[in-house]
């Protein structure tokens, strides 16, 4: 087991992740290479009275640690069973590696917008991906998990097990997942990309997208982003200094151009990147930043998107807003509204949209961002039905992370399982049971 302490060579690099606004100073970090290393690390933490935290990529951090950090980035094994249409991957694998490996067999995973995000952290958070309306959440298609529990033992858990139920949505309160097995979909290509519209057209496009996406087939997963681009020379000319609306499209059908015709007619596009593409290139649809930075984010699932809500989105996040975040509205429904084959944590399936706000932490600090987000989500409160764990970013207290994420009945079951599997709170209380 390779264990690094503050001041030792490699410690800082091992602790660093994509999110730079969540300071972490663990007493030690274990650069795990295997499930055995993870087991040894958990036993070491128990002996030394340290709480255990896990990091694969640092995309989803919500709090730092002063205990023992297990870094899984070296656990990079990917196995594809093309006949069974499944993948088995180790804890440090990012979606990009699965896209490539599965793509060679004409298969695709239920990955999300960014190929840099970790498979395990994403899936244990629920996993709302580019084919979500067609196939549902990634968590609903997990076949088995290998997990090291608080006693340091490695267990394989499958449907029917309490721990299997809790981990797929409860994320990191119950153990360290060392490998995950999940279904792949028979998808080689998709029609995808985005249409970007100028500031003056944002209100029109927002309304046009709402109408257009209401009639969407399940084969279409789509979101609308409002993005305030700074006036910086490294940005492409059509975007620089503009507050744009960007409609993102991932469609599993042959008639993509016909499908998006009403959107193309809504307003003149500054940029149009829509095209048929191999699924392996699906990371280009949202083309998210790949450089580590500090950001803060939260979200709300909502039952509808009425005119009053659209006005609130424009006021707090549109062109002219005082502290505008990147705002993303995803159309839910389709398979997301139906119960999965393998029961999981019962998140609200009636919600029609999720509204997400994400702000880069600037000179005014995180307090200004929190205030701006509070105003935005306060305006949506009458229609808010819950919150999605994966889209909670940056420093949040454990009870704040969990707020609105779990239904009361599930929280009780999660709390019982926490007591059964981690009676000494080796793994942090967040997010599953912190509000209990
Ligand atoms: C640019 C970007 C794009 C994204 N796009 C999407 C998207 O399209 N759909 C979506 O649903 N989500 C998306 N997310 C959210 C993402 O799924 C979550 O932030 C996820 O938790 C990231 O997991 P990670 O392992 O990469 O990050 P990390 O920060 O390393 O881990 C995040 C959390 O997962 C836990 N975790 C990680 N590995 C393990 C393990 N082996 N065992 C137990 N717990 C573990 C950690 O304890 C931590 O709490 C996106 C995030 C970013 C920053």
C-alpha cells in the first residue's frame, strides 16, 4: 500500500482533483492500485481512528477531508463482454475509457456530458446521461458492485442485497466501491451537438425549446444552457463576451435534421454543431471545460416550467442578471419517469425538468455565488419537487448536500443500513443519512 503524508513527494498531486474550491488536507492519502490496497487502507484508517474519504477524479467533491483519502485513479481496468453487453470497470476509470472500449464493439455506456467524469462516482450518484430519456439512469443498469466495507472486507453485492440498493444513489456513506459491472447499450452512433443563439434571442429560444421538447420522443435527450461567456481572447469569436442560449441534443434516430427543424427556425444560430456522430464523440455535444477550476453548484427538480418560472430564470440567470451562473435545464420524462427493473432509491419520477446552476468562483468568493443561487432557486420553490445528488458541486455541509435528495422512507432505510454496515462512521455521514 502506497501511503503518502503531508510534505512527502507526490502528496499534493495525489490529493489534487478537478474541483479546486474544496480544500482538502488529509492526514494521509493512499494511492490505491487494487481492491486489496483499498481494504488495507480502510483497516489502517480504523486502527488510527481516521475517517475515510474517496476520490477518483475530483469532479464531484462537496467537502474536503482531514482523515484518510483513498485515491482510486490508478485502478484503471476496463473489461467489455460484448456478447453479454456488459462492462466491468475498476474504481478509477473515467467514462472516456469506457466509450472507447465499448465503441469498438458497437456498444455505448450510459455516460453523461463529460468523458472525464469517473464511472463509479457518476453511477453511485444516479447517473443522468445522454440517453437518459431512452434508458433511464445509469444506476438502474448496474449488475454488480465490489465494495470494501468498514470492516475492511471486500464484498460482491448484486440486486436483492440491501447494500446494492443503498450504494446506487446513496453514493459514499457505506463503503468504497472497487469495481462496478453494468449494462451497455446497442448504440454505435447518435445525432448530436448544439445550437447556440445570441443574447437577444435567449427569451425566444427558451420558450421555443420548452414547446419543442414537450413533444420529444424518448430517443431524444435534450437540455438548454444559458452561458455567460467572458470577453476573453481564447474563446471563439462568436461566443466571446456574449450571454448565449445553447440547446444541446442527443438523439438516437435517423431523422435528426427533421426533428430539430423547429429549433433552427426559432432564431438565427451563432453556432450549429448538430450532426450524426459516433457515440465515442458524444463528449463534444456539451464540450465542457477540461481544466481544473473552482465551482459551486446546486439544482432543483421541478414539476413544470411555466411562464413565471421562465421569467425567473431570465431575471436571475439570463443576459443582464447581476451574478449569472451557467444555467442548465434538462428535460426529464421518458424512461426517467418509469420505475426501473431493479428497484433503487425512489427519487421523484414525476418531475418534468431539472434546473441546475453552476458558477465559477470569482473574486467575490463563494458567498456571492450562494446568494445568487438562493435567489434563483427561491423563485422556483413553489414548483420544486426535489434535488439530484450528482449536480451538487463545491463546498456544502453534509446535511445541505442531502437536502431534498432522498424521500423520507428511503432515508430511514439508509440510516438503518448505515448503522448496520458502518456503525463507527468510518465513511463520512454525507450524503445519505446526514439529514436523518
Ligand atoms: C463537467 C462535469 C460534467 C458532469 N456531467 C454529468 C452528467 O452528464 N450526468 C450526471 O449524472 N452527472 C454529471 N456530473 C456529475 C458527476 O456525475 C458527479 O460529480 C460524480 O460524483 C463525479 O464522480 P467522480 O468520481 O468523477 O468525482 P469525485 O469527486 O472523485 O467523486 C465524487 C463523489 O463520489 C464518491 N466516490 C468516488 N469514487 C467512489 C468509490 N469508488 N466508492 C464510493 N464512493 C466514491 C466520492 O466519495 C465523492 O463523494 C458532471 C460533473 C462535472 C464536473
